[in-house]
C-alpha cells in the first residue's frame, strides 16, 4: 500500500473523567464538504491509531479518505500518544474502562467536531468494546449513523483448542507477574496491555462470559439494546482470535438492524482473509474497503 499525502490534519486531545487524555487526529480530504461522512477508527489489542493511519500516510484510512470520508484515527489509553494528565490517573485498567470512559468520551468528542454523519469502525477487541459501550449507554447511539466491527467476537475456548487455553492463561499469568502484558517485548504488537484487561479475558474465556469485572453488568444481555445499524464482518480464515461462528453469534445477539458478513472467496474476494489482513494491505484496500464504504452510504441519512 503506497504512502499518501495527508492534506489537512488536526490533532485533538480528549480528556476522560478519570485522568487520561486520548489522542485523535482529524484527517480531512480535499474533497470533503461540510456534510461529508466521518469515521471514528478504533484499533484493537496491542495497537494504536497507526493501525489505521501511520505517520507516513499508510493504512486503511487512505482508502476512506479517497472516498471523501473525514477520518478520526484514535488511540485508547496507554496506546500511542494517549497519556495521563500530570502524574495522576490509574496505571492499570480493564475492559470496563474502555466501555465506561474511553469509547464514550471519544464518540462524544468526535461527534462534536464532525458536522456530518459519523460512523465508528473498530477492529477486534475494540469492536465488541464499542458495542458494549453503546449497549450500556443507549443515548450514545444517537451520535452515530452506524457501526462496523471487523474481526470482533467475544473470546472463549470454543475455537482454538488447547492453544487458546494456553495463550489466555499465559497472558493473564505473565501480566500479573510483570504488571502488564509485554506485547512489544514479545513482538505481538506496538503497545503493551494492562494486567486488568488480561485478567478479565481469562475470566471470560472458560464459559464465554461477557460481563464487567465486578459482575454487576452483563454486557451480553445488554447488547440487545443496540438498535442502530451495525455491520459485523469477519475474515473467512480468522479462526483463532475471532471466527465466523462466534462473530455471527455476536451479530445475532444485537437488538437492531445488524448485518453479518463473512469476507472471503465465497463472498467474492480473491482470498480468505485472517484477523488482520481483512482490513490491512493492498487486497483489503481494493476488495474490502469498497464494501464498507457502500454499506455506510446505504445506511447514511439520504444515502446513495
């Protein structure tokens, strides 16, 4: 994927209610008018905003910019340029923190910046965190025209066999010992993850639970309250971190206009994508992104 010139980039810092500042860039193509659609881009585990758009101008956002979308690549706390304010703020957090703080704060901030219809496109863990945030705070759905999740499915032991059990247990144990999951040292991604998040994943996996760490909020039940348009997509060859079966289960549990698609040869692609290449790479740019753009246009107010 070739690099592109970024014509109009503005940096923003979104304060959270518990001492963090989240970094988001507003990238506006030359062709974008006042009512152009916007896309808030949320990366998954071990990633920051560069997953969607690097500083050198590479990433999936380039295809969206070419179609006239204003892009808002964001980094959750502890990732990329996002930072704690001063010396305060929590140094450990979990999935609930993203659901209750980071994602709602980002959605509201970007909706205030963007005058046209706003979509949310999230990869992997950020996808089901976004859906949980919209479920527990239904008014947040009014800020969005629709949501796209790719490679998102709640983790359990039903796919991946013994390797999944070993990986989840190892990640939680190592995080407890060193205070975080050292993804950079293990060459699994750009960003380390907090121990609390890994503990929560380990708690869910044996039974496929999807709940808050204190047990008070059942995210799985709350998903029925997500009623805005959602497209749940998964690569046909994504069989470990997500899977077509578990992604369909997620889509079927939503309470509104959810669509589900397996992206692969059987649905017209030239290959069967896995967890990451379903959204990153030259083939994803030419074969997957046009489908996402078409879906957004189809559900936009006054869409084409």
